[in-house]
């Protein structure tokens, strides 16, 4: 064998080992992103599961504004129908998912503000427990979204870094989307007494 052929074979073997390592690293990071996404979905599902109980408690405790309850029910239905598979976490898909969840958050906020007009409802133990669970779930959602953004950053950084970006392109690993702040959240709400 000639020295040139041995050198070519050695280079091909080295690139093969490096490629395998980079591929396996991308697969590992992709799985972490998928796991983190599943945790986000789990927290949103927890919120969606709490809402029917909250709405039932509100209905039973007061002659509540039907439009507010209908808005919550419709927003919940839309939010639970808007799903994304872990393989389709593009910025556009995440924005669509986030939009449906933001509508539900807004409807819940209107519901909780309306509750202030009903002292008997605010004193209802079931309602207070559900409200506390919902607040805890909102905090869990925030933590899950932040954790998701952290692992997406790590994954995207790996996908874009040379020479991994070469292997990512060959094997079809694309950047994932982030959760971002809801539109208008940069403006502080005005509080008037």
C-alpha cells in the first residue's frame, strides 16, 4: 500500500469517529430538548385539568358572568387543541402554541379579576384551594419554560458551532425555537386605586 492511500484511509477513519461522536452528541441534546418540552406540556396540561374544576366551583358559588366563563372554556379548548410534537419545535410553531396559551392566561386573569366582585366566592374553600393550585401551576409553567429555553440554547449552540454544524446539516438537526415573552408584556400594567 502506498503512503497516500494509508493517509486517506486514516483521514476517513478520523472523520468517521469525529462524525459519530458529533452525531451522538446531537442526538443526546435533542433528547434533552424533547424531555424538557414534555415537561412544559405536562405543566400546561396540569393547568388545563384544573380549569374545569375552577369553572364548576365558580358556577356553583355565584350567578357569575357567563361571558367570562365561556371565554375561559373556549380558550382552554383552543389551548389543549394546539399541540406541537417535539420534532417540530420551530420558532413559528412555538409562537402559535404560545399564542393559544397566552389567550388562556388572559381569560383566566379576567376570571380571577371578576371573582373580586363576589365575596361569597372568595370565601369558598374549594375556590381558594383551586386558585392556589392554579397559581402554583403558573409558577411551574414558568420554571418549565425557562428550563426548556436553557436546554434549547445548549442544543442550538451545538448545532451552530463548527464543525458540529457540518454534521448537523448532513443529519438534519435544525435549530429549535424558544419561548418568548407575550406581546405587550414589556408594558407594566397600570394600577389605580
